């Protein structure tokens, strides 16, 4: 029993990260609405162009650090090499101080070159520059605690980060726009977007202080474990730096190529809209702002669930695979895949049928409502595709096949670039061309990664329980949600009331169906966060049969 509980602990950790991810994304959506009202759609466009470049530099300098470091430390903890694990942590800090410092300087001074297609975004990117340095240190601390199987510290720091981000972004944008209230609307948009970037830095700084505090509080425990280490195997700092570099580099390449599709799409879209179709920079900024800050930001909420499952499962997969426990590794992958699909499939269905009410609920700007909701419907399928590709990326990295996701990302990126250029040049799809390119990229990544996981792990999954039954349950759920929304809205004419009612019915219908279809049993339900409560609810509703276990 205890062994089973230990085996399933990563599901709980994934749930903690997933819950934090949802809270973070919800806070993000809540504050983006008033922020958009302050900085406008044009300001959103400048902010989106700058944060795309910032994100890519962050990916190269520090974003991959938590996953890479958690993998390296988890492998040493599996053999109780506590002294070596601590040395990895110390070397990782030195690594990010150097790399993060260089990346911050490059971001600040090379901003005009990096944003030559959208010069009004240059001041915004420069505001982001110091944040890159602090993010690297924060990433090492998060990776350290994740390797020890604790996602709580990371989760709390993420929530604190987003709360400060929201508050400072709104306040700074409002104050900065106030300093140029008699200037042009474009200048006000630039200043407002710069204020929003200040919020990102404030959030990272407070999260960093929190994580340092947690590390300091655990200092005595850490020192005692290092003293009790009698393994006799002590790695030199030179060896550890070599391990970090050889581990982090493939992670960086994979994550960079996997995520740089956003920047590539943005660059292609801006250059073709301005250079070939001869649209004004401000208009292109407005259009891209609708795509990036309204449609994509909503889609990213359920995708964050997959990222949480991936982060939580990576240390366990790495540890069991390093100890040659392939059967347990496959079981962990099966668990993670099923959990991801149980969350991603109904999320995609919900966004498909309730796209317009959801956009209207979060972004009341009517001029962008139809475009944003149409894009959201098209992009809803990427929740499933990115969910699977993100998870399989983590699995391949966890079993040491770190170069394979790099190759797959590169292949998918080339296909996506060709498709996007063709669609923009030969059709008038415009923003919908970006959506189609996103689908093509995530689909190709999903297929290539999945094939490699099956090949190298001998992994076979239950197609019915993992995909078909959840899809069927989500279809009925979507139909029920649509009918309830339309009915309630017809009666009360209030979007928020109708949407909340529809979402409540959707959750209830899906919960009932996945249990009735046998997708999850009592033991599996208990493994989820608040699983005991879910089991009690299911039994009161007479959904679960007693097994006598």
C-alpha cells in the first residue's frame, strides 16, 4: 500500500502544479482584460512582439533550467548521493549567473536589431532585459525542489509571481500612460506596454525572494543529509559542469526550437503584412495583439496543465529509468498520458463550443470579439496536441533521448514555416493562417514524439481509456454545455450567468461519464488531488461500485 502511494505521488505533485498553473493563468486572464482597456489593442500588439523575443532569450538562458536541473539532481538522489546533488545545485547557480547576465545584456543592447520589424516594441523589450537574469536563478531553485519531489514551493512561487505581475503591470501601465496623455495614441501604447513589462520583472523578483526564503528554511535539513552521505562517490566540479552543460544544452535546443515557432510566426506575419500587403505597423500590431493576447492566452490555460504534468513526471521518469526499472517507467508514462488527456480533451471541447462566451467573459472589447472567438475555435484542438507533445518531450528527455525532440521540433518548424508563408502569400486567411500553422506544428510534433516514445520504451497504451472514451464523454459534455448556455442566456440575457451555468453542467456531465465508462476507477480517482473528496462525491452519487478492496 505504501509502495503504491509512493508510486502515485507524482500524480499528486502534478495536480499541485496543475492547480497552480490554472490559478496563474486565471489571474493572467483577469488582469489582461483591464490592462487591455488601459494600453489598448495596439499596446497589446507591441507587448506581444516584445515578449515573444524575451521568451525565446529566456528559453535559451534559463527557462529550461528547472527541467534539466531536476533531472540531473533526481538521478543523484535516486542513489542517495546527496553531496553530489548539492554540488549540482551550486554549479547550476554559477551557470545561470554567467549565462543569464550575458543574455540580459544582449537583450538590452540588441533590442533594435531583434525587433527591426516592429521598432515600437524596442523599449518594451529593454524593460524585460533585467528579468532574464533573475529568472535563471529562480529556475535553479525551482528545479532543485522539483527534484526532491516537492512541487508546492514552485506552485506558491508561481502564484506570488503572477499576483505581483498583475498588480504592478496595471499600475505601472496606468502611471506611464499618464506621463504622455497629451501625446499620440501610439506613444501611449508603447508606454503602456512598457509598464506591463515592468510587472513581469516585479513578479519574478518576489518569486525569487520566496524561493530563497524556502531554501534558507530548509538549510539545516539539507546540510544534515549531505553529512549523512556515505556513498563514497564524489564528483568533481569539472565533471558536474560537464554534466550540466551536456544535459542543459539539448534541453535548451529542444525547448528553444519547440517554442520559437511563436517568434518565427510573429516575424513572418509582421514582415508579410507590412512588407508585402503594405499594412500600417499599428494595424498589424492590433491584429497580432488579438491573436496573441486574446485567443492564444486562453488556449494556454489548459495547455499549462500538460506542462505541469510534464514537470512533475520528469524527475520520476528519469530516476526509474536510470535504475533500469523500465516497467515502472512505462507505468508512470501511462499515468501521465491518461491524466493529461483526461484534462486536455474536455478543455478543448469546452473552448470549441463556448468560444465566444469565454472571450466575451474575459475580454469585453467588442471590436475584437468575433475575430478572437473564431480563432479560439480553430485553436481549441491544439490543447490536445500541445498537451501530448509537451508530455512526450519530457518523457524523451527523461529517458536520455534528449536530441530526438530537437530533431522533431526542427522538422515541424520547417513544415510550419513553409505552410504559413504559403497561406499568407496565396490566401487572405491572415490571422487564421497563424492558427492553421500552430495546428500543423503541434500535430507533427505530437506524432513524431509519440512514435519515438513507443519505440524506445516499448510503450503501449489503452486507446479506449486514454483517448476514445474521454473524447466521447467530452462530446456529450460539449453538447450539454452548449444547450445550457443557450437556454440560460435566452432567459436572463447575461453572458456571465449563462457561461457559469454551462461550465457547471459540463463539469458534472464529464465527471459522471468518465466514471460510468470505466475510464477511472476508485483507486485512480484517489490518486488525483482531493481524490478522497472526489471518491466521496462519486459514491454519494452512486457512480462507483464497491470493490471490497
